[in-house]
């Protein structure tokens, strides 16, 4: 018959009281586990985001440097954002906001002094959209709505193919498009996996049969890649019902000295076109950099505020729990004064009595620790999102303006991040230890008081 | 000459109640010999329980001296008093004071916990003691499943656990019906004769007190008179009423049928 057995029996015979302390301590411990887990998840997400931003910026800078003579002229077509409107061909609606230019514009622009070449494109997103959940940095999840695929028509001219890299280079199977190709389509690997297609298989695009000639790996971050079908420009025009239309023109100047002049002429003559030059792209890149730096900085500020709030919340939880344990144990000591007197009368020392009560406190906190781990394991994501402010890591959708050319467009229609808090075993052990320590500390004073009770007084207590 | 187990001289206990001083014991001189069974009687407020608390080292006297088992315990610190309570004294309380969450045998084992006895030996002795007080077969019962008389028997077994030099009983029959009252007194008497246990019992029941060897009357914190009880005759296996031969186990005298 040891002190531990007595402690177990005492705890079990006062079930409601023990339950109260166990719940209080358990929740406190769950908070201790959940909050740091949430903070770590947010820290990792912020860190990954910052790293990705830097790498994206560097790549963009390199890309822009390579295209100093390029003047990009776009209509407002080809977007993957929630398509609507009356389709003129099934599957490819002519959106109200979409504007396409006639091919005749190519000759007009070529006649401008200093223009070397004009490379036309037709980009058209399918009407069908899909909502997908993708996992981002730090385990964050996003819900995005985008077109299932984008048709991209390119002018299969051997000079353009050779001089301006209008086709993707990273082929995974089959072959690339070449001059004179007809009735064939080049698909991005994510589109073939979406539809389960293979090279040399026949596909039907809006009633027109095509052979899959090759598959390429799209560039950029895997989770953000678009599904693209690249084909001959004239066939793209037929399939989309946009005969003689283009959505984008890459105008190449003879030298950088002509770029501004050409851009000004195009801007003045064709108001439907959005014209961007090397300088605009650099300016946009700087804007993006500022925006992303601000986003990361905001996230870091929120994170540091979160850490301070989390510390306060943990301290409050610890203090509240200690007080609960303290008062419950004080009440227990008061209730068991006569028992304490009896124990002392039959030879128990003050130390024996004190250790008995501390042991009971530790026992309760041990059980509470187990309960807390269970609550924390199940409810950590919920608790951390409930107790911590949301760390916003994406201020808006990412611009796709400076992607490597020829890959269509897409956008993040909706972006919602949730923190996936993962529990660290070390954290669990630490919180478990803290729970036991709290139980011991909370019962220390009541136990000390119990040990100081004079036996004669305790015996008189009713 | 009998060996003195407990001796007090001019024992005084004064309680401070704010500015007021209340004298609970006003110079108690007491001599208890080894193997004696004595009763202390007195009206309410005469200082009986205070005297028992001081004798049991649960409280310290304001002045005077107390020698227990040849040790002066008057000025000992609490730690030493605790050892003395464990080794030399056994307590029996009016309200039994058993721990409700322990079985009978665990309650008896409790005082032995702080000794060096091995666990098995403690359990064995606790069972033997429960047998001695007539509770064989009830060892695993918790207090709420025992009658008042049985609970007091468990308390008596617990008091005997560490084989103390002195047993102090505070109104041990106060919460019992007549039948159980005499059963408990007879049990205490038998333990005194069989085991030579020295017993000091506080009671306000003269019938119960008469079954002891010596009755001390306490009044206003002083022992005012002393009287012989019937226990001495029983020790000689004689009926204190008619002088006939009796057995220790007899509840009534076989000749005169009077309660023993």
C-alpha cells in the first residue's frame, strides 16, 4: 500500500474534481502544443515564400535582359479567369472583355521604321474551368479556379522558331513542332496527365482531329503550371473560331535604340494593344519586387506579433491552470484536514503528508498531459488558427506578364491559405513535462500547508 | 515495583484565545505503569481530550514535564514527536478515523508504512491483527461496508500495528451502541491482559470506565480523585461482582450472569 496507490484512489474517488483539473490542464497543454506548432508552420511558409520570391525575381531579371529588343503587344484575350459570354465556337467563348486584332496589323507594324520582325500568337483559354486545391510552401493550401487548358497558336516559321525560341525546349516525349506541321498538337505534360493522353494518340479539339506530336515539361513552379495545347497558328484560329485574329504580337526591333520610338507609334496607332517594352518590364519587375517585399515584410511583422501574442496566451493558460490546480488542491487539503490529522497521529511526518499531496497533483497532471496530447494532436490546426492571427502571405495573384513567352495565361482566381500545424515530438515532450511541473507547482503550496497543520488542531477540525 | 511507562509532573496547557488565556490543564500529575488499563473521566471541558493530545504528543504542554517510555518528550521538536507517535503510541478515536478509500487491512498497514518492515511482512501482520480483533475474513472490506463496532476494531488493530508502548483511546465507545460498547471495552481489556498493552482511555461513561483498572477523575484541568475499577479482578480471572472463576472470553459471569 504505497503513496502512489493512495494518490490513485484519492484521485479516482473525487472524479468530478479530478475531471475539472484534467480538462483545464489538458486544454492548457493542448494550447502549449498547438500554438508553437502553428508559429513554426507560419515561419516555414514565410521563409519558403521569401526564398521563392528571390529566385523568381532573379529568373525574371535574366529573362528581361535577354529580350531588350522585344516589344510585347497584347490584346486583353487569352485569360484563364472565369470565362463567360456567348461562344462562337463550342468550348471557346468570345468573352465580352476579350479583344482580338486582325492579322493585317502584322504588315502594318512591320512597315514601321526599325522593326525587324513581328511574331504573332493566338492564345485562347477554354471555357471549361476547374477548381483545384494545390499545396503551396510550408504546407499551405490554395483553392484556385482556372481554365482546364489554353490553346496557343504559333506561327511555325523556321526563322521564328530558330531566332526567337517561340516553342518550348524541354521536351519529355515525342518531337517538337516544326515548319509546315499541320493537324498536330504539342501538349504540356500536365495536360496529358489531366486527360490521360499519350504521344501519337488522336485528340479531338472542338471537333477537329489532332495527333499529339510531342509532350513538353512546362517551366515555372509545378503547382502553378498551366495546361497548354500548342499548334499551328492557322489551325488555332480555326479551332477557336477566330480566323484571321491574333491576341499577341512580339515585335522585335533592329536595335534597342528603336524600341521606344516603335512602342510609341504602336501605342498611338493601336489603342487596343497593351504595349510593354524592356523598360516597362523592368519597371513592372521593380513594382512586383516592392509588392512582394512588402508582403513578406507584412508577413514577418504579423509573425512577430503572433509570437508575442502566443507567448501571452501560453502564459495566461499556464497561470490560469496553475491557479485552478492551486485552488482545487487547497480545497482538497481543507476537506481532508481530519485525514491529515489522523495520518500525523499514526506517525506520518510532515514530509510524508506533503509528498502525498504533491504526488496527487502530479498524477492528475500526468493524466491531463495525456489528455492534452490527445486534444493537441487532433485539434492543433484548429486551435492554432483560432488563437493565432492569420498570416497573409499572398497579397494578390501573381503576375504572369514576364513568363517565358509562348505559354498562355492563367491566374489565381481565389487564394486562401490555411496553416497546417504539425506537432513536433520534442514539443509534445516539453509540454508534457510542463504539465507535470504545473501540477507539481500548483499542488506544492497546498501540500506544504497540509504538512504544517498541527495534528491536535487537525483532529478538532470538522 | 512496576515499571513506569508514562509520567507527568505539573503539566499545564494554556490556550490563547486572542487576549484571553484559557487554562485547559492546570498541573496534571500522572503516573501510568506498564501494563495498566486506566480510564480518565470528567465532565465536558474538564481537559480530558487536551490531556490525551498532550500525552499522545499531538500537542505540546505550556509547562511541566512528561516522560514517555523513559524519554523526556516535553520539549522535543515535531520531527521527533512524529517518530514517537509512530513507534511508541497507538491512537483510538471516537469517530474511528479510518481512511475511507483504503480496505481494513490497508488501514491497519498504514502506520507500518514509515517503518523498515518489508511489504509482505506488513500485510501479514495487519491480517494477524485483524484476526486478533475478530475481523478475519473482513480484511478487504472498506470502512463503509463495516459496522461501527467493526470499524472501531479496525482502528484498534491499527493502533496495535507498530506494537506501541502505550495506547491512547479517546472516547472509543462514544459512537457505539450498548452491545458494541461492551464488546470494545472487553476487547481492550483482553488486549491488556493477553498482550500486556498499556491503555489510557478517556471516557465520560462511568459504566465503561468501571471496566478498567484505575479511574482518574479530571476536573478543571486537575486530577481530583482516583478510584479502583473492576479490571484488576478480571486480570486474576475472578468475577468482580461475585468472585467466581471466569474465563477471559466470557461476556457475562457464569455464576452471577452479570456483565463482565
